[in-house]
């Protein structure tokens, strides 16, 4: 049985190429006037598509590092010219969690970067905050970095954090919350239909005859997890099923072994669940390993449903119900909201929901 796939952590391809060239220019390895390889040759050398190479060169040109001369090619500009151009271009930044190229965060970042650069902005990726770091200090440092617009995946909607973000807005900067929103903050946001996804997955399992349907979710400390919990409960209520606490595992983020023990408790229940909804690919991966250890067969013994943002179900080859967010689109809309806010600071705040895909046909 396949128990998952390893995801490689890396930046969007064109951003990696851009940063490499920028470093070589800043260090003097590529001096002023140096000719840059044409798009097609750069693409071959880097092992990427021509369009990816073009995006990297376009981003550097917009930041003032390169200049294109018709019929001659692309050349390095002076560092002074690059700085002057960069100061004249508005900068938009994105902060996410758990940045891997092929997961939800990575796809979101790619959408954000492409939309930002395509609209003439300088775009930045701020490294994700580590689990043991002080989020307020992190947010404060990002706020001081000179950005004009900020797409933020906010971990904690504490009043301290929200007060800092209100100050960021009052100083004339644009803010959009991605993946989750903060009820106590007036700000643009782009989120998934979290309640609907959990509702549709749970409802489909109930429609297939499962009576004891479990749920594995993250702590209920943000709108993502609380809405997924609501969707699960709403489907149970509509089906006349009773919500039972011991059918729900709340992952307290204390490590894989702690989560495994919680899952073992769920599977040891007197009336073992015949179906389980997983709020993430991580939960599904941990659960499948535990089922494999107990000699349970996915789908035959226990049917799984998953909010899948990194193609886990497809790559595992298992028969799993899935709801998949349009992560790239979420990043695009975040960038669009930022430049719209910068152009029209007084426009009404927008709260957008992105679509998602189901690998089954939901019942009417």
C-alpha cells in the first residue's frame, strides 16, 4: 500500500532563476553591460520551459536589473539604475505557511507572483514563520520592510496582531488575508469554501450508507478549521445523525506520535467508524499509515474523504473522495485585490471565496 509522497520544498521555478541571476548581478559576477543568455538558451540550461525563463527575465527587467535592446539582446544595468527602478516600483509581498512548491501554499505563491509581476509590481516572498517564533515580532519586521501591499496567511488573530495590521492599513498600505480571515479585522480576504467542502464530503459518505463518520481536524483556532467543523456537523444534522465527540480527533500539533495515538483511539472505538473525513493531506497520510499497520484496507474496510491540496490522493493511487481548492487562483485573487486596493483605497472590502473540485458528483 502506498502511504504517501514526499514533497520537495522549493520556490516557484522562475523565482529561483530570477534570484540566482540577481545574486550574480549583485555580486559583480555579471557586471554592468554583461549580455544575458537569450530566453531559449536560458531555458535549456536551467531545464525549464521558455515561458518560465521569460518570466524570470521580465521580473528582473521590471526591477531595473536588466535592459532589453531590440535586435541585440538583454543586458545587465548598473546597480544604481536597478535601485532607482526598484524604488519607483510598488512592492507586494506574500507570507504563507509551510511553503512547498507542490502544496497549497506553493501553488498560492505561484499565482500571487505571476499576477503581481504581470501587473507591473515587484513581488516578494517572505519566508514562512517557524512554529516556535513570535508571530507579532515576525509581522512587525515584515511591516517595516517597505512593502506597499501584503498578502498574509495569519496564524493568530490575537488583538495584538490585529492592532499591528490595522496600523499597517492606516499608514496607506494594502492588506489582504489569504486562506483564512479575521472576524475582528476589516480587510480584504480570499478564502476557500471550507464549510462547503467538509459538508459535501461528509454528506457523500452518509449518502453511501455510513453511519459512524469520523473527522480528523486541526485545532479550532482559525476560520479554516472552525468552518470545516461546521460543515461536518451540518451534514450530520441534516442526515439525522448524532454528533459524537469521540468520533472527532482534534490534532493538537504535538507531533506525529501524539496524532497516531489519537487516531488509534478513534479506530479502537466500540463502534469503529466506517468512514473518516480528513481535513488535510497530512492527516490522511498519517491515518493511512496507521490503517496499514492495523491491516485495514482503505475503501474496503474504511472509506476516506480528504480536503486535498497537494494531489495526495492522486499520487497515492488510493480510492479516496476529495475536495481540492483552487490554490493558484487564491494567490491570483490576493494579488488582484492588493493592486485594486492600492489604486482605490476607499473601495468596499471584499471577502472572496474560491472554487474547489470534487472527484465525485454530489447528490442534489
